[in-house]
C-alpha cells in the first residue's frame, strides 16, 4: 500500500493543505517508517511540525537554525515572515506534496505550519562520507592523487576547485522510481556542444528504472548501441583527468553514490593515455604509450600466433626455436590449441579469484597459482614451459591498459580459438573484420577510432605520440566542440 501511495504522488500534483493535521497524517500514512521523525513546536501563535529522516540531517543545525529561532517568536506570523525567520543558507518554499516528499527523502528538513498552504524545506543534510583518497584504479607516481568519492556534493566541489570558471555548468536530473538518485551533467558552456548536452538530458529524463545504484547503470542507458563488446562511454575516478576531458569538449555525468564519473563522447585512444603522461616529458610519455601499444599487441595475438604457427605454419618458426618447442612438448597429452586454451582458462580463473578474495588472500592466491601451480603443471607434463611463459607474458601485457582488460581478454580467447581452427589466415581475416567493425562504430556522431579513422592529422599529436604542449594549440577536432582554440602559442612581447 505505501508503494502505491508514493507512485500516486509521483503522478498527481497534490497541493499542501492549510490544515496541519491533514498534512501530517498524510505523511505518516504514506511514509510509514520509524526513521522518520516528527517534532511538534510553535511558531508564534501557530502550531507547526518539523519532519526529517534520522541520520540524514545534521541535528545540531536543526536545533540552532530552526528550533531556536522558532522558540523566540511571538504573535501572528504570515508565511513570508516565517520564511525569513530562519537563516539556513539553503531554503525553499514547497507547495506540492510530491516535492515535499522528494526533498524529505533527499535529506532535507521540512517545516509544516498550520493555516499556511505551503511547507518550508531546509538543506541541513548530513551524510557519512569516505575521505578523499587516491583511487586504486588510477595510481600515479607524479601528479594529483585526489579521487572522487561516493558523495555528489564533494565531487562537484572537487571540480569547482580545478575549474574556477563561471562557464562551468552543472545540471541536475533525478533518476530512479524508488532510489530518486541525483544525476548531474557537468560541462563548460562555450566549449561543449549544446546539441550533445540536450541529447544527454533528454536520454536521462527518459530513463525508467526502479533504482540507480551506480554510474554503470546510466552508461547502459545512454550508450547508442545495445550490444557492443567495446566501451561506449568513458569513465574516470580522478578530478584532474575529468577536468582535462571536459576542457576538450566532453560532457561528464556524476551519479550520487558512485565515485566514477562518466564522459561522453568516448574515443578508444583515451584508455592508452595515462594521467602521468601529462605530468612527464613528451619523450617519456611517448615511450610509455608505445610500450602500452606493443604490450596490447602481445596480449592479444601472442597465444594465437604461437598456436597457429605450431599447428599450421611450422615453416615460419626458426629451426633452433622449433627444436626447443619439439623437445618441450614431448609427452604433453593435449594438442597445442587445447593446451593453450586450458592454460589460459587457468590464468583467468586465478585472476578472477584474486580479485574477488580479500586483498591479503588474493595475493597468496596469485603467488600460489602463478608459481606453485604453474611449476607443478610443467613438471607433471600437463603443459609445456613455452605455453606457460606465453600465457604469463600475455597476462602481464594485458594489464598495461587495465581499462580495456575485460574486452581484450575476450578478444584474446576468440583469436586463440580462430587461430587454432583456421591458422594464420583465419586470424588475419578475423582481425580485418574487427577493424571493419571498429571503423564503422560511432557513438554520439563520434567515431571510436578517431583520429585514426577518419584520419585527423592535427589530433595525432596526442595519441601514441605525445606532442609538446605548445604544439596542441587547438582542442581535438575528433570531438565536436564550439571553441576550437585552447593555447595562445606566442606570448605578447616574444619575437
């Protein structure tokens, strides 16, 4: 029954009555929860009630900013005088029961007064929140170490600290029938494309779901492709990274309760770029990006190439290396493709177990699985040493780009199966099909492979090659933005 009443409130515009008892009784019957507190008081000659949810408000502020001023009033007061009586920095008048309940559930304190056809909402929220720390997914050696937390106001303040501009905009939307989760769009007016902003607002307003518990819920709704192996929406836990992204013309999305901010549009090259690249020299950043690219190539194709060469293309293997392989696989009961697949599955199982277990136990699982289990399997003749080495190297290389680890893990298995069935030619065809798919893949009118496809030479200065800062005079042309220029190369007075 309470759920039905709340649903009715969300669909009908029910006005607040002038009779105090009617309003209070309606709230009690609708909310029907022991953590909702009702405090009776007098404001002048009028009876009044304060309503709030325990543990969502700062009770000291309620006492100082509401109860104390109310106790000092005398005579007859109208609603304007009552509104001006309280010095809360965040206060509004509420005329509809729907808005009253929504404010209450968000943590506001509500004052209802007899003979007045509106209520007063005070933003005296108090939530326990996690301290600002370095996010575990984005550790850096040099650069800011602050990370977003699960509190939306804290995350907004972190962005305000970095971008002290009147053009920085925050627009709020509430999503979730029962969670009523605040979702905030963040962008820079004059840089971000207004069409993109309006498109995102329209999509967010159409989301019909019981609850939004994390930003990943939102990403599923705003992506333009229902089924896709690759990411469609970017994400980050670091304010400095997000500031850089919205300065390029992207739009960020914050979800209350999630430390991960979403960014739109998303380019595949973003995940090869690290925050530390922008705090180091261009040479070291370029070298690091080349290492990541080479590592991903090894992670994706090394197991597949080894199996295809071993099964179909022995002539491609140097003789000395071939003799080593032949000696190592003597007595192995599995075929090369099954052996590689079996070893890869064991690696994935160990990886999943180490992630799910407590941190100290996960380290033990990694050590025991990687050293003891692997050495025992080779000694027992179940797998060969080259296979174990290739899987280990492939697994290590995969984590040079951790944001794409899950996607590339699936692709690695698919390439291995194709190479084991059709050899090198099958692998080449599958890679060609994958590239064709990526070339045609767009999200919010932005190709995911930009600036490589279509080729935008100006944007190549911040891809696998990290150009000097003064070379990057314009914002990325791969992204649709209003203001293209971001750096004035020549300082006044320079020759």
